């Protein structure tokens, strides 16, 4: 359905089909998501909700910071079909921005809780994010060349090796900080011995990874800054209810909320796989003036979100309780309604993600900022109102309202942009 081939004359290189790229990206991301969930499940089975809460708190603190400092350079890189900037520019800016992000997280540690063990876990999760950032810039180069098979293999190696080592370490030592340290070591090894060598093959042995051209770096940073804000707002939209839940209910309930939310990450990563696969293709269609093909592909993609909500929500009520008991513990199964709500949110998020993917492909980065800013304001207001009154389900309703705001805003923005092109 989505296998749209590029024009034969557009590039002298053989470009993999969209179906092939999606297949590899889908498998890689689903396996990686399964491994990430496997670590969370191991903590839930072998530890306690409070231990899960420590780990998810580390993610909730570090994710928004690195979402901003990343400046979504991978999306900028993937849509740079005319190679306006070299890989060295992207790599240098990513390293500088990642170091800045790490310093920000260190500055936030005093606010992460009174326990030194919790602060240490937050710091180690932030270090894992730094390693992930370096991997991501190599993946951006491969994505621009539509060589997503190599990106998928990296995810498979990183995910499978880390879940085994993380689980065995925690099972033996019952030490979360040590388990995260082992995970960081495995991720670093994959970056050094697989990701960066793949990037080297594309840029050539004589090319350098670093180039400090102040004007180029500033221009690239300003280009990615709107997407940095977008990614930050999007990450905050997901995490804001968790902050309110921890404040009003504590780490244990926040851990249950995060564990249920993580079950729909597989859906989100399918969407992520598709956006990675189609972003460069959409960018080429838009740049070549093929607006009808652009709209047709985008419409097919957004309908996936409708299908997810229509099928997933009733299915969750049928099998959700037994699934939660099997994957976690019986105490988690009492919140099957919240899980169904998260599936509905995943459908709305899918629609919004593809609409904003279209804006990214058109390199209309600034147009996305007000959409996600509005969604963040809704998330804050709804969480402040609903969480103290309804607890966990209140956090679910808050994220639902935020996702609805992003989907509607993305549709209105895309309609306005494409309407101008059609005229």
C-alpha cells in the first residue's frame, strides 16, 4: 500500500523500496521496544513498583532535556536531500548539544528526590541518553541515504544485548544503578564498533567527524531549534502527568502508570518506524512538487491512527486484565481502563505524528511549534485539574486531551500549508 518508488532519474544510487525500509525499521524498532519493555518488566517482576518508579523517573527527567538539545537533527539531516551540510557539521553540533544536555540534567539532580540512590539512577539514565544521541546522528546519515537496514541492525544488537545483561545483573545484584551502568557499556560498544564504522563507510575514510565552523553550526542550530522545541514539548506532554502523579501519589503509582503506558510503546514504535521510512520519501515528493502523491501517502498514513483506536480499545477491554497479570503483577490488572485509554491516546498520537511528519518533510519546522506548545499547555492544565481528583486515570485523561490538541492542530496546520500549494 505504501510502496511508492522514487523516480528513476532522481538518484544514480539504488534506493531501497519504502516497503523494504519499513520492514527493517519495523522489525528493528519493535524488537528494540520489546527489549526496553523487557527491562521494565524485569524490574516489575524482580523488584517493586518503587524500583520501577526510580527507573521511569530517570527517563522522565532526562528525556525532555535531550529532546531539546538534540534539536531533532536527525529529522533535519534526513530531509537534507541536497546535502546542504556535511556529516561533520551534524556530528559536531550533536556532540556539543549532548554535553550541554548532560550538564542540564546534572543541574536538575537536586530536584530529583532526597535519595542519593534515586539521583544516581537519574544521572546514569542521562548518560545512556548521551550514548543514544551519538548513535542517532549516525542513524540520521543512514536514513538520508535510505539505508535503514543498518539502523535496524544496530537497534537489534543494542536492544537484545542490553536486556539480557540488564536483567541478569539486576537478578543477581538487585542493584538498579549497576544494571543501568552495564546497559550503558553495551550501548557504547555498539556505537563504537558498529554505528560509527557504518557512518565512516558513507562519508569516506578521508572525511572527518568533527569540523568547528561557527557560522555553519549556528545556522544548523537555528534550523533545528524549532524542532528542538517541538520534541521537548512532545516529551513533556507524555511526562507531565507523571510529574503530577509522583507529587500527589508517589513513586509506586507513578511506576504503575509508566508500566501501563509502556505497553503501547510498541504501537508508537511502529509509527516511528513508518515516519523514519517515509520522511525522506515525503521530502523528495514535496521538493519535486508532487503534491498529490504527497497528500495521498500522508492520508494513508493518518488512517492507521483511526484503525489503532477503533480496534485496539475494544480489544484491550477483552484481554487487558489477563495480559497485565501475566506481564506484571495482579495489582497492575486493576487498571485495565487506563490501559485502554492509553491505546486510544496511541491512535490520536499516530494521527498527529504523521501530520507533523509531513510538515517536517516539507522542512516547515517553525510551523510545528505552536501546535505542540498548545498541547503542552493543555497537558499541564489537565494534569493539575484531573490528577489530584482522579489519580492514575486522571493522568490518562490529561494525556488524551493533550494528544487530541496536537492531532487537531497538526491537521489545521497541514491543511493551511497544502491549501496554499494547491492554489
